[in-house]
C-alpha cells in the first residue's frame, strides 16, 4: 500500500513541529527545507491541518505554526483524515451512480478501513518523536541564528 504524497508530507510536517518545535512557532520555510517538501505545497497542507484544528498559525515576525494539541493526543489518523477525509472506503461512500454493491466484497473494504484506521489511531506524534530520538534523528538547532533580508 502506498500513502498519497500529500499524506506523507502532512505526517512529516506535523512530526517536524512536534520534534523540533518545542512549542515555538516554526516557519514553513524551515520545515520545508528540513523535510524536502515544496514550501507552496506545504502551505496548502498547513491550511488543511489548521482547518482540522491540528495546528495553529501565527502571522508576522516570529510567526509560524505550532501544534494545537499535545503530541500525545494527535494521532496519525487525525493527520490522514485532515488532508484526505474520512477513512471510510465502503461502497456507501461511492458516488450514487456507482453504488450497486451487490457483487462487490464490500465487507472487505470496511474491514480494511477499520484495521488501517485502528493502526493509525494507535500511533501518536509523541510515539513518533520517541522513536526518532531512539534512532538518533538529529533535531533542529533552536539556538541557530535566523537572518532576514
């Protein structure tokens, strides 16, 4: 299975906020550079994350994004559903013209959706940060000077 690029980028972005942010606003440019995500696309993703109340944004000097909730309560399911919508993959979610489900194994899609959702819901940002620290992923240096032109 392959997650969409938007989902992958969203997970990387909120992970970066949790791992490197330490509660301080982080600019999209910095996250974009660290995670190798195009900044314009990342802005679109942050709009979706903000609409889902996963991040807060602050404008102006010293502005940027922060997590809206503690990393211990934000799950990967929250992030996936913020950018892709509900995980329900059953036949009822199909357009009306495609809803003849009599010959489809709809029980399978519902089961897969529930299992995937449960796995994503069981994984929090805090757990990702702990694992990243365990495998020695380098943190951004908050003391590094920022230069503005």
